[in-house]
C-alpha cells in the first residue's frame, strides 16, 4: 500500500546490493524505515516512506532491491525495482565503488525515462580518500551532481534536498481561461443542472472559470444548456468565448454561432493540469481498439458513482458504440499513483478532468504513462472527439487536430 498524498514527489533510491541503500534512506529520513543488514539482498520489495525534505517539501522515498540481484527470485526483485522507476520524479544512485556495468545500466534507464538523478557515494567512513576518487569518476562518467556521504555518521546529506529541488522539473500552472479573454469581454458558461450536479453549489472547474474571468475584469454569464440559445439572443454583442460541460457539447455547438469560440471545461482542465497535446494524440488510439483490449477509466479522486456516471457508464457505452469492440474496462480511482501491474495491460487510459488534482499530480501520471508507452487522454477530449466537435473545441487553445 502506497502512502497517500499524490502531490508528493517520488524519489527512487537505487543501486547494487549491499551498497547501503537502506542505511542511506534511514539516514536521510532520520528514521529506521528500512531493514539494514550486511547480507546482500535484504530489501526484497520496494519500501515507501513519506517525509518532508527541505526545501523540496513532501516527498515519497522508494528504497529498491539491488539491481545486481541473482537467480530467478533475484531477477523478479530486479524487475520490481525497475518498475518503481516509472513513478519517480528523480533518482538517487547509491554506490560504494567506481562505475561499473550495473551503474551504467541504472543511469541508462534514468536517461531513457528522462528521470533526473544524482549520485551518492556511500560509506565515506570506510572508504576515506578513495570516496573522493570515486566521486570524481562518477562526475566524469555521468555529468551529474555527486555527494560523498556516510550513513553511519549521517554526514554529507545537507544539500541533497536542495539539489533534488533544483533538478526536478517544475510544473508551473498555466492560465485556466484562454489568454485572449480580456477586460470587458463576455464569457458564457454553460452549466447543466442534472443528477450529477452537487446540490446547492457549482463544481470546481466552473468556480475556477468564474474567478479567473472576474480576475481578468471580464464578465461571466452562467446559463443552463436549455436556456443557452435564449441567453445568446438577449445579449447585445456576441460573447468572446463559450465554455460548456462536455456532456452538453453537441447541443451547445449547434446553438453557438460558428464564429464564436467554443470549448469545454474538461478540455481547459486538460490544458491547465496536464499535457493536452499528448492527450489529443492519444485520443486517436480509440480507432485501434479491438475485442479484448483493456481501457482504464482513471479518476483523480474517490466518489460514489451515479447511475449514469460519466466515466464509468457513459464513456464506456459511447466507446463500445463507436468502435463496435468488446472492450475490457477497468476503473482506477484515487490520488495515489497506481502500481505498474494495475495499468500495464492497458491500451488506453482515459483520465477525468482532475479538478481535485494539482498540475504536479497530473503531470506525474502523464510522465508515468509516457514512460510505459501507454496512450493517455481525458474525458472531455474523448467526448468531443466521439461527438465530432474536437477540432472546434481546441481552437480557443490554438491546438490543431491532426487529420487521420
């Protein structure tokens, strides 16, 4: 069971057996988390520890089995260690000797998966002056930051958090509303009130849109889909933009003049929190789905499903009707990262808008699925695609649709 809190950065601690990965993790956390032994292969499964690492903030450290483990059982442990890489925002290669076959293998994996990493030369208390020679060899070989540490003396750890903070990519948040909306512009928000709407309030993307429109000193007008045509007729000038709930996009597209920009809340979420171009590229994988293929419906939180739940009922129904295939649908919900085995067989992942997730949380999932080679898209893009309005819904974000 992984620690909760998807906003945490994941840091994999890797290396050969018996180089002191577990003692390194214990020294870094200041706690006895992992079992320490002189017997090689003591760590048999990845060990997860949530902590605060200044100035990086909340992190989850992953202590992995040695990548030089031997035998049939050892190879299974190695595979578990490599699978833990897919979640990593950064890596720490722990070593006590000069670069060799396994160190090169680890760094090749890091580079292939675009995982930034540092090297920690451990056992400085035993290596003495040799530790500095080893450190220089790693700096020459891999052009990365190298720290000389002693887990026994708990020395050399002072700047590790600062360096990790510097090398982990920043996921700065983007504007939610398209940048062309300016002071005085009219923006119409189409908000259906159906069984899925929370009683007495609006959902987070709708509130987010209203607040950002007001911050731009523009004007937000809210209407249900049944009153949209009447609302547009009453306006003295056309709106600069119409934003609709994805489920109403077909009706709204027919009511909004073609020269008025139109998009959906979920597509704005895809741009604001994730990698929208990757999501758009991935949506075409729908056309390749065949009998027996697995599609994962991924939710960023846990909620009580409704009778006509958008992710668990409507999208699967639309996909089956669109493809004619007998698809195997799996639902994965929660803020934690999924285990490799839970998603490895997927031909496509369809994620919700992620309204309760941060951009960091969503981008971690994006990077994981990219590394696994699994296409990932989101609810709104899938709905607009299957209803034939994706190209129009992407225009306000200046994203083109590839003709296929």
